[in-house]
């Protein structure tokens, strides 16, 4: 029996995590932060320093516009805010294609590198 990296061929064949399917399983099991971005606003430092409990910040976005679904700080879809029991949820109304989602995860660089 020949060895590869200190393992016999039998040992190598018995470890499915070393094969392409094992790598895919590990990638698919990764936990990635999912961000729901309602809106953002630039404010002067003077106004920020004056914020206190009860202060109101008005944004330019309408309350009924779609909000951004982001992965790795890249928008991959849009949704509507919903209440799920006592918690906040997002009903996805538009999602990008799988290639764009992979790019947002950092899996493919611009120019196909």
C-alpha cells in the first residue's frame, strides 16, 4: 500500500471531507452575517453630539419602501419588513442571481480572478 501525506490510500478514500463534496459541505455549513439595512444618513458631528434619549432622527426613505438585504456589505436582495410573533422579519421580494451572491461573499473577484 502506498502512502500520501502519511495516510494509506484506504485512509484517504475513507475521509469524505477531503474530497470536493466535503469542501462543499463545509462551505455550505459556514455562518455568514445577514444584514437588513433600513436606511442610512450622514449627519454633522455637531448634531450627533446633541443626540439624547428621546431624540428623533428623520430619514429620507419612505416608510413603505423596500429595505436592503445584504451579505458581506453587498446588497443581494430587497424585502419588506414583517412582524413574526414578537420579532422582526423580512419578506424577500427580490433576490439577485447566485453568481452575484457568491461575488458578495468574496468567492469571486472582479475580472474572474
